[in-house]
């Protein structure tokens, strides 16, 4: 009888015991660091993502990215979600394609469109506000699961005056230097990190980096300051006992291109603008190293997921030294473009327990995949209604998990769309939608419309349009785009003369 009473008591206690707190449930979860680098091209590092080391790889100095890659997975075919920044950054935050959210261009003011005028097309209505407090976000999900969430640097998630302009409304416990604008006024503390002072004027600007007054007037470089603050915030978060999510987005290597004089000696002989750009890359890499060192010092490197990627292709159409549109070679064009130079980016993931370090994977992956990937690795559920519309796919099986058999297929279709004219000139810089399936990549330019087809396996530089000789593949990929538009509700460019959407992709079929 006493045994029975004891068992009944235990069962009763179990039945009425409250569920574990988020902090308790999170105790064994991995820490997460995502380094999202602005305008970093596929070639902007000493780590080669292509089949061979190129002159650009030899120019730049990124030993800490090499260090991360040596213990992680290098994705040779890693992609941003867009050739410009806000669409990629909000897609990373939500796991939703920019075409689905309607955030298809970079944001600043909630009441005006930043698109450059096009002679025959108009941008459709799009979500000028960016994301907001009402959206399901990666940091929000992690925060609800007991994570201490930190944002450092460029946010550019929501427009000025909206809830999304402040990262703490989007699931971050801590915001350091993040606001609505997508670029810094200056990288120099002597300019107070502001645009007006950099230009010899006075007064505020929307581009002024907020919250760094302790470094105003000093010989301080923005990327170094943000890395220092990120390391301190990471340390504080870990010492609090919670798992930590750190989003490190150091504004670099976005314009204005400004040298860090501490590194200029390494780049003597380069065009002055290119030498300055190289110091920005090296400073960014030092910032990554500062964070990796902090993980080592805290003894948590083996318990931390680290992701490194760019938010769009490297700047090349303007503001660089030498001829334009060649800085991502062998990729064609750069930021803002439909071609590979506009969307292919460095992409490295290191996870706890990975045993085959330094592996290289050629399966195409995208920034949109990070929300389902990181929530899976962290054991954090995604609400069913949001999971049902996720456009990203977990890439955990590609990270060396031999027990997984649901590996994303190499021919999984990936789509990019930007029904806007970006404010620079260069190949592929015009309103477009494109799709990659396997090694085939089709570009559907909205003006015309016109179709181009490339075989990336034999023509990575997209120099030989083979649409005319492969009409069946063109028809198949255009049909895939039709289905994608139907599935996501994405908008097509408008005919400027009628105000109506241009015809769907399949109307452009080669006959």
C-alpha cells in the first residue's frame, strides 16, 4: 500500500509540475553566431570558393575566414536572396523569399520608393516598410526559446519610423549600432561615424551610425569598434548562463570605401581605392577573428554554430578602382545584377560535432535556408503556420550528418527577383527574375521581356547564351517560374505605359 501511495504521489507531482522554463530548456542548446557581411563579393577573400585560387584571392587577406572554413563546410555555390541588401537580410530573418514578403528592394523611407526610374517599366507596389514587430523572425523564435539575442552593426530590416527600424522590436535583446539605414556615414571615429562631418559639413544625417558616442572624435575604425563591442556583448551573454545568438553585421565592406590606415602597408602598389577596399576586407576578417577568439577564450567554440556569408554580390558597377563590372571575375557583373556576380557570395557554416572539417559542398544554398537550418540545429520549433510557408530548406544534411537522408537536391530550383531598376549601370542591372535548377540558369529580363540561358557547369562567367539551342529547357524553366509566381504571390514589373503587370514568364517562351 505504501508503495502504491508513493507511486501515486510521484505521478500526481509529474502531472501538475509546470513545464520547464525557456532558460532551463535552452541549457543544452548551441550558441549561434551569424556574420552577415555587406557587399562582400564571392572573390573578396583569400579563401577560394571557386575551383582555383584567383588573383583576387591572392590580393586579399582573410586568415580568420580560412580558420573558420578549416573546421566547417565551405559552400562553393552559396547565394544571397537578392542582389541588394534589405531583401537578403529580411529573408534571412524570416526564412521567406523576398518575392513572398514583397520586400524586393532596399528600404529607407516608408513613404517613398528608392527605385531608379526605368524608361519602359515601373516597380510594382512593394513593402516599403520592410519587416516589423508583427513578423515571425529568427531572433524572435530564439528569444522565445531562452536565447540571449544580440544584434551588432547594420540592421536595415525596416524603414525609418517603423517598428522594424529598431532591432529590439524584432527579437533582439541587445542592439548595438543598428538602425534603418543601410550604410554608414563614415567608417572613421574622427567623423563621429557621420556623413555630414565626413563631407566637412555639420548637422545630422540618416546615415549616421547611432550609439557609438564613446568613440566619437577618436582615431577609431568602425569595423574594429563593432567587433570589440560584439565580443564584449557575446561574453556578457554567455556569462549570464543563457545560450547566445549573435548577429554580427559590421557595415563593412559597404561604401563609402575608406581605408583603415593600420592595414594600408600590406597593399602598396594597388590603385588607392582598391587598397582602401582591401583594408576594409582585412578589418572585417579581424572582426571575425575577434569573435572566434572570444569563443575560444570562453571555452564554447565546440558548442557554437558559426555562419559567415555576404548579403549580395560584390560592388563593381561604381565607386571601385579601375574598370567597372570586373571585380568579381570570373563571375559576371556585381551588386545589383541578375548575373552570378550579383548574387553568388561567400558562404561558410561550422557546426558543433562536425567531424569532416574543411569539406567543400557544391549543392546550391541560399540565405533563405538559414532560419530552418538554425532552428533545427538549436531544437527550436517554428510555428506551424509559418513553417507551412517557409521558402528556405534546412541544409543540416549538407553539414556532414551521415544519418540524414533528406539532403537538399542539387537541382532544387532557386529563384531571385528584383522588379526594380538599381541606381548603377552594368550587365544585368535591370528588372529581372532568374532561376537556377541544377547547372542551368535562366534569366528573365522584364524589359522586352527577354530570356537568356546559361550552363554554369561549363560557363560560370555567363558568357554564352544558349537559349536558342535549348528551347525545351527554356520552356521548362519558364514554367517553373510561372509556378513560383503562383506559389509565392510575387509581383512582376509594371508596363510604364499601361500600369499593368507584364505578361507571366511563360509568355516569353522560345518557339
